[in-house]
C-alpha cells in the first residue's frame, strides 16, 4: 500500500512516475479536491438512468480549457 487513506498502491506510484494516470490516481485527486460535493468515480459514466458503473473498456476525454 502506498497511501492507504486514498486507496493507492505501489503500482499506482509506478504509474505516476512513468508519466501516466489511472482511475485510482484520478479518484484520489478527486477525493483530495472534493469541496462539499458528491464524488463521482472515474469508473462511472453518464447513462439514461443517471450514472452507471462501467464494465467494459472506456476512453476518458479530458479537456483543459473552458471545461
């Protein structure tokens, strides 16, 4: 375990050191930056019924401006 409170493992640390992010790292950042709002996991996506867990491979598109 790398950071127990954020559910991060040593494999996540190695991923970050290689210049990549994964769902666990992004969820940890969301937990750290959460200000009175409900956390939305990267493993969730918008669906007809609101949000639903993703069970297949997906692509996350990040937009840095005006998002």
